C-alpha cells in the first residue's frame, strides 16, 4: 500500500463535504496518513462508553471521531 501525501495537515481549517456533518467547519486536531483519516474539532461526535477504573469515574463520553480526508476541503482562513 502506497502512502499518498495528504492535502490537509494539523491546524488547517476545513469544511466537511459529505455525510451527516456536511457544511460544518472546524480545525484539524490530528491526521492519520496511513489510514487517510483526520479528526476535526466539533465534527463527527461519537459516544464512547468508559469503564470505571482507578483514574476516575466511568460513563458515556462524547468526543470527535475520524473522518476520511476525501470528505474534507481546506479553507483559506
């Protein structure tokens, strides 16, 4: 599998082109070039069920999920 250079990088402002979050804008928090996916602030919120442990209380936490880079477009900011 060949790795291609991605058109977005960390701290870029992007807009979502498709999916349930179409039209939303946000800042790229993290990029995964091997998987061709990125995490965008405030977009694709998923619920994660955490088990209680010594570090703290468990529960349901909402955080950003990954989005494929083909669904993102860089915005000049």
